[in-house]
């Protein structure tokens, strides 16, 4: 909650006290209204607490507001009403006394995707008779009980300020002696009051049981997946990955602080935790392409109309997604410009000016930038957005062989980004004609698989453009083999790109019900050190030693090149820190306490393992850096092997149509023999879509089959050749038999679109 809002709620609580004592009301609606907006989100500080107490707020109410700030409930008013009711014995959930919420701006009001039922106002009930054993209101005994209770809370607060928490506070001698005194006073009060008659007890119990039964009957049956507004105890996400992948994904990327919403539909703010991931990918790939003598540059984001007209077929494919600038201020632009969806047309006009001789080649340029594709479909952060980050490489060569060699080199680098950085297996292959990039001779691709949805996703593409664009833009050079100097050749070109989609795929593949799971090689923080084990009985020497050893570990790891963070913030408990860093997906947590230091060891918890006990391993002080580095490497390998097994278990090689749709419907990748004809591919898509309508499809999408690629790896070709029905299968799956007889056929990967 925002601090201003928290203060306004404190004033409201103070007002409730004032009402009980007959003091005049305060104007709190205004305070709550201004407190709902604008303030920076931050936990309450000790100065905030002191400020509120100075205004007459007692320890009970201070505790309520502290919990409010920590839990951040969806309905803070109901949260307060429930808490106050528990203190005062009133009706929980009543919002009768709560400050009214600010009226919504109707002009900006939009229908919500999900509407939470409003809390029903509960009619005030007649005052209940005093419970058996309770001291009479206003008696000296009641005052003594209240005084001891206040003293207990004051002592606990003092101990908390000394760094104690939970069981340590409750077991402290000062607390236990006061609790014993309080029990004696309450027992004395019980002796003075008339006991409840035995006959009343079963009657009251039966009445309570009947009331609970009626309340249960009133509740409507759940019609959709319930979404808890507060995380379950112990952290994690409210929606399980297996129950609802899209909702789980949305919750994880928000709670892990990867993105923030933005007013423009389809655009999202990449928070630092997400951008750190992109920087790791960017840094690795940029170093690799520089080894290939590729240079970075930057071209303007605006593409003039004259460039677009040169390659209408190319840009026609992007036409539905093309964002145009037609005005500046109140004036129309004479020649509208497009915001780049890709940069072939923007860059190749310059190439034609730069290239005169074969000595001007090759040109190897790359730019890191954003592009805009005005998606009309549903957008998903990282995976499908209107603006996204990427790199795009554009190269030109004097000969075809050099260009084709580079296409596969870049493709392999893309595969290594997924496998070596993100711990995700991919299939390298060539797209079918129907899926080839507009204007390219052929397109190569890396395809990843998301087991939770049973869907594949394109990871990155490397295109061989041939001479198509060089002929359109006049990128020519004199043929060095021609003695007359009159023969000109067109350059052979490539383009290749990798986007922020990498981050979304990583979240989908590795994330779990505790939140994000980051592979060590891309994590912005690879290791978090959490000092713990300080108790009320801990000496100053132990505290100092723990701080010194923790800092020593931090400095050693940092000098060794490990991205490490020391979480020595004393305002949060170790358990809170565990949940926080687990949600953010930090690969390895180091736990270090006084007992560990005495033993010369420390505990490491691996994030990718859900079972807390199985996740923990022990390291030695003497070999700390080596132990941590080895464990990080083990984590990457385990994550990759797990994802590889899960994907390979879902690949089916088939050679008869009757097996095609059933395997797709169960969320599998299928290998089929395919002629490559566009018409045939469309018929396969339509027929598989038709066959999915009346069955339960894994992942919930009933779309047609989509070709992924013709795999390059030899292992897929060997798997296909084991079939004895290749020729029969070709004829069975190809809708144009005459074409099948005359065309080379390839084993092709398919999946639901």
C-alpha cells in the first residue's frame, strides 16, 4: 500500500477510537481518496509507526496496519473491518464504518474481465450478553488485564526491535512471566462470574453448527478457477500452472517484477529484472557475432513510402500490422511514413550506394532496436506485443556459398542462446514454403516446445534472401571475372533476428508454482546470500562474525565473476526473503548462520527443485567459490536435461493420417512425411482443425496444424527412415498425388497453431 494511503487508514482507525469515547469525527474520506493515488509503493518505516502512535493509535491497531501494508489485500477496507471486528467482538466483513471509496471516473470506466462480489453489509445485531468467565466491564480486574496486555505488547515490540521474531519472542523470559500473570488475572475473573449451565453448551454448539450449514448452502458453486487475491502462506502464486497456464503466466511475470502494465494496449513496461535477462542474452550474442566480424549500426525507425513501394510483396505481408505516421501537430504529412516492422527496405537503399565493387563486400551489419507490429490479435507480454526489442542482422556477400554458410552459423548461435543460456532444447530446421519469410529464398528456424500447453513456438529465424532484394534495390557490383568490366552481379543477402520472446519462452518452460525459475547463465542475480540464525541469546561476537563472513563470501563470489546479492536487510525475516527470491527465480540461495560458521560450511538451496529438502546441498567454507560455481553449472544442466526429456517424450513419428490429429490433440509434436506444397499444407491445416472440434484438445486451442520446420539434425532423419511405410505415408498425406510423385519429400515437424 502507498504510505499516504496507509496514513489515511490510520486516521480512520483513530477516528473509530474517538467515536467510542465521544470525540468529534474527522473528515477522512478526503484523506483516503488522495491516498489511493500517486504515492510510491513502499513498506511502512519505523518513523511511520511512531508518527501514527503519536496520534493515539494503540499497539493493536498498529499491528493491523502493519499487516495491511505487508499483505496488500485486494479490499483493504474489508481487511480492516474484519481485523477490528476480531478485536472488538463485532461482525467481521462489515464495511459500514469504512471510509467510502472514491467514485470511479465514468468516462474512463471499462468493463472488468472478472468482477469480485461485493461484501454484503451486515445489519447490526443486539449486544450479546457477557460470556461466561469474563470480568465485568469497567471493573478494576478488567483494567488490570488490559494493563498487562499492553505491557506484553510493549515488551514484544521492544524484542522485535532487537532482531528477535516468532518463537524467540514468545519464549523470552519477560514475555512468559507476563503471560503467566495475565492467565492468573483471567482465571480470577472466571471465578467471580457465573458458569455457563451444562444444558446451554450443547444448545449453543448445535446452533453454531446449524448456522455454519446454512452459510455453506448460501455460497454459490464455483463456475471458474478461483483466483486468490493474496498469495497462499509460504509464498508462490495463487493460480497453479497445471490449472490455467495463461493466468499463471500473467501472475508470475507481474509478481516476479518482470513487467508493468502500460496504457497503450499491447505495450508493456520491461522492469529492471526483465531487462537484466535481455542484457545477458544481448551481451553473449553480440560478442559472438563480433567474432564473425559483424558490426553494429543504427538506422532510423521511419520508413518512407518510396521504399515501401519498391518491395510491395514484402511489406504487404506486414500491411495488417503496419503503424503509419500521417500527422504532426495539426498538419497532415505530405508523404506518410511507416514505423519499422523490420528494416530490409530501410537499409538496402543505403547498401546500393555503398556497393560499387566486389571489394565493397561483404557488408555485415546488425542493429539492436525495437520494432512495431500493430497486432490486432490478443497480445501477451514478451511473446506477442505491439512493440518489442530485438536484434536484426543484414548482410550482403559477393557469392552465394558465403551467404548460405552464414545463415547456418547464425542459426546455430540462436540454438545456443536457447540451449546454453536459457537451458531450453530447440529443433533447428528449414521452414516450409508456406511459412517462409516474404522475399526470402528460404527461412531457417529454431523451434522450442512448451510442455504446459502442448504448443511449439518459433524461437528465432535466419533467412537467406538470395538476390531478391538486391535486384529490387540495385545492390550490384562489377563481376571480377569479366575482363570487359561491363557485367554486373547482384549481391547475395541474408537477414536474421532474435527477440525478447526468448524471455517469455523461458518463463513458460521453467516457471513453477512458486514463481519464476531462472537459468543461472541469464539470471541478473545468480546467487543470493541470506544470513540467519541470530537469536536473543546470540552474542555481539556472533552477530559481528556472521556479518563479516557473509560480506567475505559476497566479495569472493563477486571477484570470481558470480552475479551475487547479499540480503542482510534486518527489517525482513529469513522466511520472507526466501519467498521473495524464490518468486523472482534466483537460481541459488546461500544460507549462512553462526552454527554453519562454527562447522566451516554453508547451505545452498537450488531454486529449480520444488521440494525444499531435496533442493538443499552443503558447501564447505574452504572451497566456497568452487562449490557455488559447480552447483550453478549443475543447475543449468539439470534444467536443460529435464526440459529435453519432457520435450522428447512428446514427439511422435507417424506415417498414417489416422494418427495425425489424435497426436496433435494430446499436445504432441508430430513428425510426418510431407511434400511441401502450399495447397497441401492448407488442406492439412483445415482438416486437422475440423477434426479437433469435437474432442478435448490439450492446451484448449482447437486450431489447425501448423508446420514448424524440416529438421536439420540427423537424429530426426534417422527416426523417420526407420519407418517401412514412407512411400505409402507420402501418398496418404499429400493432397496432390501427382506432385508427390515428382517432388522430393521431407519429414516435417507439425504442431497445433
